[in-house]
């Protein structure tokens, strides 16, 4: 290494000398000048505080990487059987679009209003930030909120990651996160997040939802002035969207249009034409769906919440945030028919009974806030031109009614018991007035199910779902009355009886223990006597014959049949053979579907399958797997087949025999009102003690439907109320409105069933005559299992064989009853047993 030159030594000496001199001067100034010492100490403290605060803020910030997998809360969309959207479960309006789906004028309008340097800055606009700082300082202590100065990237950070707290700390967090976001996402991804998530009023998040809410259009249909209006909403959505602030909204919209011209995103002519347009906002309204399916979609919602939860806190696939796509079996045509039919039945029953009281009541009606109170009551009715409103005032035979839209009208047709604050139904009565209308107090439920799939295509749980969500078709537990009898007869068939078996329609008593003694059954309306065929007993719904069949077959076997078909689990009391237990319309319909499907039963389902937001199927009703169905090449073996879905809950021959007898209920029995439909139908009426419930359940090979009518708090419907008079006509209207959907082919007998000509009254085999077309013809075709049909024998031989068989069965039952009486306390029926069964038919 060479020695330093003289010049280098001189330079080094000068530097050391000057540094020493500067240090001496600074030390002297530190000692002599207090203001400098204080300034430097304050600066050091500020730097330390800033570094500490910065460390704390940065450490507590969420990761910007979360945005790569961000899943916004989305509503659940419900489709019907045809794939069309029928409803959505949403508390906010949200629709997700891709960046390429946003029209360029719309994105340019938002950039002009919010962040014109978006494409060039790195997340923070220093010029806008400086202006925001000056504005913040000038408004300190005034209570006013300073302008934001945030870029679109900062707004994404605020809306999705850190919230809308008004503070300097939040602004610092925004800035840090904005820089991080810009390093993780592309500009297009950031703008897509922003346009999908920005709150724009009217419960709308994102521009597509807002476009539908304010203009009733999709974003691709917006005109320039409409796009500019949406772009002004992030500043003050609730203010600019109100009619009283229309001038402010127009001024702000026109400013955005001017900015678009200045930025080269619109021509002067385009902007001037847009400025000349009115705002053009539509009235605030909820999503419009066919209200006929209200009870159906509410039942679907309950089942989804039970499976996936309600909100985002409950999981990724929650009903109100998971963005599910749900395919249901709702058939809108059948649903409307079921709604119309049940409503007509309820109104027929109510006709002439007068006003039955209000729908609900607002106890503390506020003269200044009554509109909000009506909205919060959340009652509506979709029937003809009826509306639900609140009685604002009464003056003699006139009054005033107010509706949820804020309008009020004169009220006429005032009932005596009407009071101010009552929520009632009313309909236009001319001359700008409304008249009181009556919602029937009697209620009911109706279900329609596909026989060969178990798919429920219609559910009507009352007069109108807008009046309450309680679903009487799926939730109400009611006594089914005589609609349960076919399963008693089916048990008798499986115990060795036939439709031609002769059964005594006479007195039948049971011993109920030492305290109650012997109690006797009776037919509805009394009467009885003689022996008749099982068919006749079912067609005419004879109580005495039914309990005798149940007793001879074994009540434990009867209740097992009830359980097998899903009606319910009951104790082996004879009263349950007459429908004294409780069940739902849905269960009864599903049980009858098993009869119509030759004993094969499918689970009653309202949902076919559920997809997550990405389209992946996460649940399906048909959970079978087809092994080998996805082979790349055929391996030469037999083609793969799915296993049968249904469960065989009854011998197919027994099911057909029962259905064959039930066709007689329609042609000449208690449901004869259906005969003129001219279709091959089966079914059974039912009326429970009181009568408190009237029923009909039945259908064809394709559909089975069930309906009941009754008061929610059970009480007598009147002595004339019977299933054949009130419930069967409801089913009839359903079929009339959808007649082309019902099969015209007769029921098909399964293998092993023999059709034999018999005398309908005696059950004897007929050889010299043919069945006629008259429903009351004496000769009919009857269904028998092998070797159970009447043989070629004389009448005396036949009678002897029959009597011997029945006597043997009864001896066995009597022996069992004797044993039961010796232990009465263990098998004693309810004390009200006789009252429950008497009159059930």
C-alpha cells in the first residue's frame, strides 16, 4: 500500500478541524440557547411517539392477503322446480359482478367522483391527502366531519378490513393497508371489490344492487346520467336518494359529469344531454316475488337455517351470508292452485259469519309515527285488492285507515267491535274510501306431493303467509280422524282379511279397568247393524267396523303400520284406530303417497339440492352414488345402475288393495263430491270429534294431496262440518285448476294381485254377470292376493269357512283381552278414551 500524499493529509486535517469546530459550536449553543434545547427535545419525543404509534398500528392491522380469498356476504337464492328464481333470503341487496361486467361509463363516473388518479397512484393520493389534512385542522372543535381524501384503494381497506371509525388512527391504518393492497391485488381487482362492496343506500351494497334499487335496471342498461347519479352516492347515500334533496343530488351529479368531460371520459355533448335528464328514481320497493309460494319458501328457510345457520358467524354457508343456490321442488302452477283452493274453502266456511276481529293490534298508536308502526307490524295480504292497514280514527259509522305507504283514506263498513289501533284488511270501496274486509278465523293447511319421487310441489299453510309464518301444513299437530282408517284396513289385509271379508257393524265395547268399567264405541250419528264387506266399511267410514278390524288384527300391529308409514308413534289404544292421535298434513300426504306407489315411500322433500356460492353441490336429497358412472371407457361389464331410492314400507299388493277400496270412497262413499271430475282418484275424508277438524287426503298415481280445516285453538266447527262437505271440495278445486297435470290412467296392479268379480254387498264371487259402469252396480272387480279370493263353492260352505276364520281370530283376541283385564292398571287407556273416539269418522 502506498503512503498518503501531502494533499490527502491536508484534506484530512481540514475535515477534522472543521468537525471539531462544529461540535464545539453546537455544544456552546446547547448550553447557551434554551429554545434550541427545548426544540430538539420536543422533536425527539415526537419521533419516538410516532415510531411507537406506527409500530402499534402496523402490528394490529389485518393482512391484505385476506382480500385474495375474500368472500362477501351474499343472499341465498331459491329456484323452483323449473329452475326459475322464486325467492331470495336477504337482509341487504347484494349482487356480485366481475370487473368485465361493469360498463366503462359507470366505472369512469365513479373514478371521476372518487379517485381520478386511481390508475396512476400507489394506493395513496398525496395531493388529496394534503387537502384532507388542511380541512381536518380547519374543522377541529366545530363538530363537523372533515372530507375524507381517501382513494378507492383506501375505501376498500375501510369497507372490508378495518371499518368506518372516524379518527386519525383509522386514516393512518387506511394508508398503510392501501399500500399493502396495491402490492397484492391488481387495479382491476381493487376496482371490482370496490364496485361490488360500496354501500349505496336503500340497503344496497354494490352498483348492481343499487342500479336495481334506484332505477329497476341492470348496470348494463344504465344511461350516462344514471351512472353519474350512482357515482355520487358514496358521499351521502341516504341524503341524495331522498326526494326533498333532489336539487342537491342533481347539482352533485352534474359536477361528476363535468369531471368526466375534464378527464376525457365523456364528450361535452354527452354530458350536456345527461344534465338535461331528471334523476328518474323509482320508488323504494322490495324485491318482487310471487307471494303464492310464501309458506313454501318459509319452510325451506327454516330447514336451511337448521342445517347451515342464519348469519356469517354460523359458518361459510349460512342462509343470509353464504350466497347459496337452492333448487326446490316448488311448482308455481300447483302452488297457486293450492293457495286458491284453500282460500276458497276457508271463505266458504266463513260466509255469513260476520267480522271476526282484527288481524293484530298496535296498542300505543302514535299519530305522528303510525306509518313506521304499520311497517314494523309486518302484516300483508295478497288477495284480490285487499290491503292491511291500521285504524287511525273512528267517528260513528265512519273512520280513517292508514297504510304502510303513508297514505290514509276514509273507512266504511265499520263493525261494532272495531277500535283505533286495530290492524285490519280493507278493500277499495269507491270515492277514495276503503271498506273493512274479514280474514276468516278458521284456518287450515294443504300439501301436494309427487307420488314417485316424494318431492313436495305445493305447501299452503293458511290464508296468507303475509299474516303470519306459522305453517299449518307442516307444523300444526292435528287429529287426522278417519283419514287414518285406510292403514287400519291395510293391517287387516296383512293379517289375512280381504276386501270381501264380512265384518259386523255392531256394538263393540272394551274394558277400561275397574275404575271406568266397560266403554262402548259408536258410529258417527249412531246406528249400525248387520255384517258388511271391508270395502263397504271403508267407503262409508264405519267406526264400529274399523275398531273391530283393529282389534281382530291386533292394535299393536296397527300402530306399527302407522309408524312404518311415518304418521306417528302411538300407544296400542283402539282410539288411535279412529284418528285420535296427532299428526301433520305433510305426514299424512306422505303416507298416502306410499299407498299410491305400491308401498314404496320416499322422504317428503322440499329441497332437491343446495349449491355453495361457487356452484359446488353441498347437499342433495338424492344421496345415492353411482359407482362406475364416471368411467373413462366402458369396461364391458353391465351398465351401472343406481340403487332404488324408496323404502318398501308395505306389501305392494296390500297397498294396491287399499287404494282400490279407496277409489270406492270417491265413486260412491263419503267423497262422492269428487266423482264428476272423471279421473281415477282415491282418497278418504275425515272428521274429528266436535267436529274440530275436517280432512281429505287422496289423489292419483302422480300426485297426492291432503287438506284440513279447523280453528287454531280447536273448537267445534258446527254440526254440519264434515270432511266430505268442506275439505273434499278444496281438493276438487285444486284438481280443476290443474286438471291437465293429473293422470287419466287407472291404477296399475302389482304382480300377484288377482282381479275377481264379486257382489259388492255380500262379497261373494260372481260368475254369471259383468261389472257395470254404474258406480253403485252390484257387481264389481275386487283385488285379492293369491289364494285369498272367494272359491267356487256353495254359499253355505263359503259362510262356514268365513265364520270359522273370524271366530278363530276373535278367540285369540278375546284371550288376549282377558289377560289384559287381569292387569288393567298397566294397559288402561286415557280416561277420556270414549269421548275421544265417539263421533270420529
